[in-house]
C-alpha cells in the first residue's frame, strides 16, 4: 500500500473522529468565536496538543511537525484527533501558520465547528498555550505570505491565483492536475 493510500485512509478515520468530537461535545458558553453564519455551526473551545496529523496517523514524523508542510491538528487528552481546517481569515487559507509555533505544545483553541453528521471541520479563531489567560487571533497567515512574497503584496486578497507554489503546480500538472492536454479537452466541454 502506498503512503498516499495510507494517509488517505487515516485522514478518513480522523474525519470520523472529528465528527465524534463534534457530536459528543456541547457548545461552549465561554467561546469568543464569531459566527460566520455557516450551516450547523457551533462555537467550541477545545484543549489538547498541536500535532502533525500524518505523524499521528501513519507514524511518519519529520522534525518540527513537518515545518509548515503538513496538516496540523489537535490531539485531545482522550486521544481524539481534531483536524483544524482553516484559520479565522476569509482568504481560503489554512491554519498551519497559526498552529506551527505551538507544535507539540498543550493549547486551548476557540473557534467554530461546522458540517453535518457525517463530516465536521473546525475553523480556528483564537489560540493560547494552556495556562495562559490571553488569546491570540489566528490570523498570521497573511503577514507570513506577504513576507515570503513581497512583490505580490497587492495581490494578497487573491493570493491563490498568484502564489508561486500554486502557479508552479499548475504549470507542471495543469489546472485539473491531469496535464495540459486534459485541461484543453475539459475546456472543449464548457
């Protein structure tokens, strides 16, 4: 079995565990998370250790939680793995930049759980080290992206069209990930 298949199977198990966390927990009255008006949204405060999801599921553990190249999650004291899908910014970006400074540390996270009975995702809005009183907003992504792409700062709002990692991947495999020929064939059907 290839590593991709192992990761995909373990990712599915993690999503199931996430759904169990969401359905087993009550909405948190002390949450400061702001509503986004999403279907089945609920405010949650969760506690646990920030971990590299692939490391937890497949025991493939590079240093520093993958150094920003891996999906990160929260492992609760009861052993449940919560996948954190995104941060508090509406720019279609993930939460890794906000979580990485807390790699393997115990934290509290505050945000929104959303989805349905089959699949739930967590949207991180606030984070703090366990025992700390002050929360930090989960919005570091934009600053970090602008530091890495200083010539593209004015294009931050539509970063996904301009990010060199994205454009390099599109150049290599096409928009559909199947190559330029498949892109052209698909365009004919539109």
